[in-house]
């Protein structure tokens, strides 16, 4: 493990072989990280759940579950792993190396969970909680129950409904590629705001979400401009 990563984790392993296993993908060899990932997943859910319980004392169980799911999902884990520079530390087989496995979301997420699991096995729960707090501090600090766990289409619809505006219309404007590898282009139209944005993806749903994400960002900018103009 590199010195920068060791500093970010803030933990010295008594059994360094656990960390080696945590950073070993199954494509590299038999002593891979899947068992440690299993442990790390459980520990991460517990630590994040407890943190949310303390931070949001009035939030009901269902919302706590939704927010936790958003904070421990694959995309969030991979984002934290990239910030830590974890990809360069993972041992991969030749095929995974050639195909860019060091930056694959699933591999990064699994490796980070495995690191948390390795710390737990090596040093116990408090050590694991300390490492998770160090890695997840910014993510937890920015957690917003009002939006976390809601996809872009849902967030956009709620934003519009709160302002008594009609819901958007989604229109497929193009479909390209072979049947097994199609790409969709979808337009999200909000006539009340004279707004139309485009999203692209491997399915209509993915393209709609991308278009909604862009529309939400533009709508927020328009609203901010209106507030400044009115003030």
C-alpha cells in the first residue's frame, strides 16, 4: 500500500496480508477479496446507519434506509475509492488490466468494502469505524435526506410540483446502433420554463434520467437567476 493511501486510511495493519487480500481481485488469484468484501459491506452499513441515526434524530426508519442505501451503493463507494486513489493499488489479472479494470466502478466499490472488512478483521469495530469516518467524512457531511436515494426524474418532478408547474414530457428523438447495442437519445421538455434538454444512454430509461439531470440543473439555475433579479 502506498504511503498516501496509508495516510488517508489512518490505520496500520498488524496483519498486512489482510490488506493484500483486500486489494486482490479474483482475476489475479485465489486469495482474492470477496470474503473481506462481505464483511466490509456489513460493517459499512452499520457505521453509516449509526451515523445517520445520530445526525437526523427526526428522520423515520424508511427515510433512513433510503439515505443509507444511497450512501453505500456502488457508485458512491467507487467515487470514494477514486478520491483515495485505490484503483492503482488493486492487483488485477492481465485481462482486467488491459480492459481498464483499475477504474471499473464495480471493482473499485468491492475493493473499498474489502479494505473496510480487512480493518475490521484486523483491528475490530472501532478501528473500522474510524477508517470509514475518515474515508466517508465528506459524503456523510453532505448527505441530504431530501434528495438522496431519489433518481433525477423524481427530483425534477418534485421540484416542479412544489412550484405548481406541469410535469415534464420525455420524447425519444433518436435511436442508433445495432439491436444488441442501441443508444437512445431523449429530450426532456418543460414548456412552462421554455426548457428542453437532451440525454443519451444505452436504454430509454438511462437516457431519460440523463435528460432529467440536465433539466434539473438548468431549472435550478433559472430559479436562482429569477431570485437575483427579483432582489
